[in-house]
C-alpha cells in the first residue's frame, strides 16, 4: 500500500512530466502561448520600423506629409488623424537641415561657376582624412559625381575632416546612412553609404572624431566604400584637392 501511495505521489509531482499526459499538454500550451506573445511583439516592432522608414522617405523625397494626412482624414476619426500628425512631427527635418537644403535648391548646378573656388580658399585649414584607403572614383562635375569614392577596410571608422556640428544624420534609399557636418567658412562635408551612424543632429564634432562606420548601404553603391562630398556656399569641391586618402 505504501509503495502504491508513493508511486501515485511521484506520478503527480516529480514524475508528472513523464507519466501524466495532461501535465505535458499543459506545459506545451504554456510554451505555445509564450511563443505567440513573442511573435506578436516582433510583428509590432517590424510595423513600427516600417512606419519609421516610410516617414523618413517622405521627408527626404520632399512630399507634403500634412496634405496626405488631410486627404485620408475622411476615412479616419480625429484621434487617428492626431496620431498621424504626431508621428510626422517626430520625423520632420530640423530647421538647420531645411536651411541647408534650401540653400542648395536655390542655386541650380548648371549656373554654378565651378572654377572660381580653389584650394587657396582653405589654406589655413588642415583636413583629417575620413578614412585611409584607395580612391576608386574621382570627383567629376560633368558626370554629376560631386565627390570621391574611397574603398577602405571592413568596419573602418569614418572620421570628421574638421571641427563642426552635425546637421544631417539619416537614411535615404539611394545613399543609405548619411552624415553631414557644418564646418567654419561655410563648408559642409557629407559622408554617404555608412553601415552605422554614431552621431545625432546637433552634436558638436572635433576634427578626427568618429562619425560612423564605413558600409555598403543604399541603391547607388556596388560595394563597401565611403562617398565623401565637400560643399562650399552651395558649390561642390573636389575632396582630393584638400585631403590625402592613402
């Protein structure tokens, strides 16, 4: 009798997972429920990231997000419209970024006198090389290539060419992760195709400070490299006139 009671006790406690089918089924249901919650949270996270990318693309492409919200308002209630307006405000370009973009747009490239800017304009400046590597594509205004492509080691840190302030740190479909820095003398440096951005808009930067990690992001890249552009008062400059990359 004692053996029977002991066996019954073990089958309902310590040995339940081997002998009790109800226990096994319950345990499996708990696991399924946990996995279901995990999947739901992952779906929500993916949807949030998709919305983030969509909003960034809208800002970069120059579309009027508020007009799009008003067009769809007939099918949505006021609370939903308010949520969308809040989301748009979160990803709206900063005033500094909008000012730079406006300056570029106000001066068409076909009217720019590319020959009037020389290296003498910055003889008092020393520029740090953003990366050490091989220039595979040089500056060519006639081919609308307003910078240089530099191939460097994998995961090479990209450094600021001089002191300044970050005015651009985002992602575009064509050029991937992009960082822009406003320097003194109305000079701007832009670093494209990064894999990771390590700074935010408004951050003060010292010359030689790491901004990002070299990468291969964006549709306009065919391999890991850094695309560097220099702009002075809305005019593109040849980076190789000021920086040595090897």
